[in-house]
């Protein structure tokens, strides 16, 4: 069984942009969203994946991911998702031995930036770059499944990224 251990943060400023090693356009939608598990379809560049994620506990969640044909992913996005897909750029930034994934949201979630770091364990230490802001790991509003159904543009209070 795969386990994902991640922490999420808002951003204070865009100093991270000078350190981007690569970026990929992502389009993802949710086939199923419930408190116990989500089922996501994602197109990342020229690849596509079906991902099942279990309920998050602390910073961890069971995660299973399977490649699917891109053509099938487009059809699943059109026909089977419970809400409009999320679109974003994922920027990869290396900082002091750790890889950060910085999501720059587009469309209805434009203006939102979230930095994620995946760790080996919930207690693994890491250096926090000066561009990191508030930690939102335990705030369900910043999960992609929530954002798909409740876009950032509809929130009353916006955090700047």
C-alpha cells in the first residue's frame, strides 16, 4: 500500500519563482469525493493517472495511483466528474535537499498558490524557505477535492500567494 505524507503551506511572496526547475500543466477532476476516500483523474502533461486517496490522518493518507490512457482521462473528465476540473501549473523547486511542489491555480481558483512537500515520515524535519507562509495541512478548504467543489474565487476571504 502506498502512503503519502505531505505538508501544505500558503506562500508569502514569489521568491520561489527564481528557483523553478520545471513546471507541468495539470488538469484534474474528482470522480468520487467523500470523507473516507477520493477518486481523482489527472492529466499531467502527456500522461494521465487515476488516483485513490484514503482519509487523511495527521499528515498521512493511503494513496494508490495507476496510469491510464490520456484519451480515457479526457473522457472521464468530461463524463464522470462530480464538479468542474481543477487546472493549475505545478512548479518544482528544490530547497536544501527537499523537493517542493508549488501549485499555481488557474480558472476559478486563480490567485491561490500552495506549496507542498512530501516527507518520509510525519516527523521528518525540513528547512522552511522564506517564501513559505501559513501552514494549511490540516485545513480541508485547501484540499484539491474541496477546491473543485468550492472554488477559491467564491471564498469571502482570500489569502495572497
